[in-house]
C-alpha cells in the first residue's frame, strides 16, 4: 500500500476525482497533466460538456483540457479502475443552517462499493472536524467490507481556491494534507506535490486539517461581520466607514477587511458546520453565530437604507423603479448560489419597489430558476435609484455621468454603492455606501 504514489506516476494506477464542480474539475485536470485520471460526476449533462472540453461553470478555458489524460464518466462503476480517490462533492447547509451531508454520504457509498485493498480515499470537501472519520469512513467500511487503516487508507486535504482569483490558483496555494497514518500521509503528500508548486503542509491529523479549513472561512466571516457592524454604527453617526478604515489601516496591525454582502457556498456556510459540531460538545458559539447573524442581515439592511433615502427624496415607494447591478455572490464569477443580493432585491420588492437586475456574468436561466426573477438585458434610463451590489470588473470604470444616464429626470436619483467603489467619484448624485 506504501507505493501508491509510485504506481500513480508510472501510470500503473489511476486516480479518480468524484464530483467535478468548482473544486473537482480543476483538481482532476491538474492531476491529468501528470497521471491517469478518471473524473466522475452524477450529472451526465455536465459530464457531456466536459467530454467536449467545456467547463460547465465557465471558470476554465477550453485549453485547460488539452493534453490531459482523463476520462469523464457518470457511471460509478468506472471508478473501479482507480486506486486513489479524491472526493470533492458539495457540503451545503439545509434550510435550518445545519450540515447537509447527503452528497458526501452518496459519494462515500459510490467509492465504498468499488473500494479495493490498497486503495486511498482523500476528501477535499469542507467539513467539520471529525466528519471524515466519524461519518465517511464507516460508510466506506460498510459498503466495501474492508477495514480502514489496514485494508485502505484515508486522508483529508481541504481545497482553498478562491473563486474568480486568477493570481492565487490551485497550484500556487499551499495545500494542507493529512492522512490516517504516517504511510498514508507520506503518499498523499507526495501525490499532491505532483501538482501543487507551492508545496504541501503536512497536518498531524485528519481532524486538524478539517479544522484548519473551517476556521479560515470562519475567521473571514467574523471579521467581515465586524466591519458590517461598524458600518451600521458609523452610518447612524454620519461617518463614512471607508474613510475610517483608510485611516485605521495606517497602523501596521490593523486587519484589511471591508463591509459587504457575504454570500456563496463557503464563507457564509462553513461556520455553521463548526457551530453544529461545537454543540455536540455542549458549547454554543456566541462570536461565530453573531457574525453569521450580522452578515446574513446585510442585504435586508441595505435595502431598508435605500427605502429610507427614497422616502426622504419624496418618492412614492410604490412607483419607484430601482436597478440592481450584479447578482452573483461575489465579483467576477458566474456563481449565484446563496447570493445575498437576492435578499436585497426581495426586501425592496416587499416594500412595493419595482426592481430590475443586470449582471454581465450570471446566467439568466439559472437566476430565473434559483430566484424567480428575469435578468434585464439592457438597463433603462428611468430609474429612481441604482444599486451597484457587486464590484464586477466592468463596473469599476463607471463614472457619475454613466449613473446619471440611467436615472430619471436628468440624474435626479440615488446611487447605492455597496462596496464603496465610487465614493470619491460622486459629486452630484445622492450617494450611500455600506
Ligand atoms: N467553490 C469553491 O471555491 C470552494 C473552495 C474551497 C472549498 N470548497 C468546498 O469544496 C466542495 C465542493 O464545492 P464546489 O464548489 O466544487 O461544488 P459544486 O457544486 O461546484 O460541484 C460539485 C459537483 O459534485 C457533483 N456531485 C454531487 N453529488 C455527487 C455525488 N454523490 N457523486 C459524484 N458527484 C456528485 C455535482 O454534480 C457537481 O458537479 C465543498 O465542500 C465546498 O465547500 C469550494
């Protein structure tokens, strides 16, 4: 079992990647530049696209598939040929903010059914500390009839890619790796070193690696929540938060965080995994939950501030029309999952405001399916307010005149700048930012 790495590099063994999404596909292609890979996903429509060298998430260019030794399949039996399995399926939360392990359990069953003596299974999905050993290994053992540790080895290596980030990429981010024993750790570390130019960090246990990942995102969430809370306080005081942060940041140890809408499937989700597990140990996290509460309220808060401004501008709310620019969960990505912009939109609509939405990256069909509204192809020229909700690249160069052109009555309207992009560029419009 100790020479799986050697077998992989000689192409005497095959590596499988289970779940080919934002995480799984880049990993699969990167490995497939060096070793033989089988990529498995339950969605045949997505698999079919990948066979045609198309990334269903539109993150990777077609060239990323070139020269890769990879077979794409939606048939779980094809996993049989592989001896080293990397699992990168989603780990979402349910409607009650509790971990939804169904994809992870289903993937573990698929792998367990074809598991052979000497195989390796490495989980990459973000989970709470203990999940791999307490929830996944028992499934692998039950399905295969084999024993972890003696018959097969297990590891955990969290994915740390940052969606839309073209600088910090899979290969250039240090990869944390862990294994069920020394031998496993060594083989897993060497295998990842094949593709990670930044190198690997060998964590002492699987739980440490699981915990490390979950706190990276929890730390971001709590820090952004603090900025959001400060923004609420300074708004009441009539102080611009960005001016305060700019001044405070001149101190060497002031941390570089900004207020904003925290959406997506990572930062707004992962802390709930830790909260869930902490409760099993009879601890009720206060700081983490408070952060979640503040961040989850920001879309509604921003909408209410705009409604107040519209009323102050003597607008009849039921006859106001607002343009929201950007609906994805963050800038320069097409991913709309768990976007807090949808909270902002639904809150405005609940007051009777007519809302139109544009986004150069989002897929109109996906938006309609997920949130129930249509994207507007071309902005009109009769809005009472424009909300720039996401700092997409094409929006950064917009000038005051561009917003005036979208507003009715020769630019007599309000600009809400969630990310504070235009704060030093607006002189005449009524302006508000977080
Ligand atoms: N997206 C990111 O930038 C990012 C970054 C770091 C960590 N993560 C973590 O990585 C994991 C995967 O996230 P993602 O964004 O790639 O998800 P995703 O939704 O983009 O992709 C998941 C893929 O898995 C497939 N799938 C679902 N159930 C399956 C099963 N039982 N068997 C095989 N395939 C299955 C889906 O069809 C989909 O193609 C999550 O735990 C997430 O928290 C994501």
